[in-house]
């Protein structure tokens, strides 16, 4: 009898240790604390994630994004349809770095947050948790954008398969109150190699791409709306510099006098982009001791 009691005690202790190691179910967040959330993995290796409210929001406005009017119009229309309960598409924003892709998503969200739009930022390494996130929001009255910034995958990464499944490949349909907005410097989200073109087969004059290429394209094809961003010309870059300098409180005369400095700044950075323009404006305003007085301080740079 003592042996049985001892065995049961050890079994209970073992079960308690195992239960402590198992992740607890994800708890719904306090939706009233914020309109924006991040999916963050819990510490100590539990493997579980939680939605954490973002209390200090990125205050970029659509008016701060210069020279991308077509992209603004298309994503704004798509978002309006979504908020109104009409059909809308998942959006993939691709192209040159620093041209306003992620800032455009944040600006559209800022404009429509008061209409019940919510945003959840998910790192690409946490995309494997998308089904859990979907379960937390599926019955909510709000409309949610899951925001995935700077996506780039290798085919073996688990988040790649999960994202494909949630977008358009699972037996469970995507909730009506959810869209995915993603940005990437790669149009197809994955690296492409010359060898993949060389391996194409020619049959009766028709090119049949390798199945690996089809696999790469299949993820980006699941986004219904593609928005492309291109490198900025000199005039475009200077217009963005002028906008931010004006936000920092510089006069038109000071802005005109800063053009040569702005061009030299871009040459040193090897890039003309919205991000570089914002960084120049910060530096210039700081040199003129205007950085602490500007409206732009609360509205970070384009990216």
C-alpha cells in the first residue's frame, strides 16, 4: 500500500511539473486599452504569445506622405470598403526601401481608428501563431488589420506556410473582420535565383517554369491588392524634405537655402527616400535649434 501511495505521489508531482511547462491558453487582451496591439511571445520559453496594447502610437498622417498619391488612393479605398463591411482585399506593398510602405499602412490606420478599425502587428517569426490570433478576434465587432512589416521568407520557414494557409488555403475560411496588410522589399516575398530560370523546360516552344518558382509566386498571389513603390527622383526627394522642414518650423526661405544640404545628405547616404528626407529634416532642425518646437516631433519619419 505504501508503494502505491508513493507511486501516486511521484506521479502527481511529475504531472504538476509537466503542466507547469505547458503553455497556458492565450488570454484575450483588454480591448479598451488601445486601438493597436502587438503579438509578443511570453518569456521563459513557454512558446505562447499574447496581444499587448500599444500605448504610444505612430502618428504619421496621410498628408505627410508625398508623391505616392495613387498608392494612397487605392489602399484608402480598400480600407474604406473593409470598414463598411463590404468586400476588400489583403494588401501587399512592395518596392524600394524607405519609400513609405509601412508608413502608409500606419497612416491609413490612424485615419480610420475612430471608425472601429484596429491593427495588430505580428513579426514574421510569429506568423506561425496566426491561427491563435484569428481565434481571439473572430467574434469581435471591430475590424482588424494584421500588419506584417518587412516580410521576406525562405521556403523552409514555418511562418511562410502558415501565412499561405490563413490567406487562402485552409479549410477554415478567413474571418470577415480581418485583413492582412504586409510590406516587403521583394515582390514575391522570397529570394529568386538565376538557376531557377535556367532550369525551365522548353516543350513545343512553351516555357514551363520549375515548380519551385510556382511555389514562390503562390504566396504573393494570395494578396488581392498589390501596391508598388519606386525609388524617388531628385524633385520628389526635395519635396519631401521641404514638407518635413516645414513641419519642423522652418520658413520657406530657410527651406530653399537647405536644398543643397539636402542633396549632399542624400549623396552621403547613397539614397533618396522618404526615410532619408525625414532624417535630414531632423538634423537640419536640430542644427537650427528647432527640433524641440515642431509639430513633426510626434509624427515619426516615413518608411
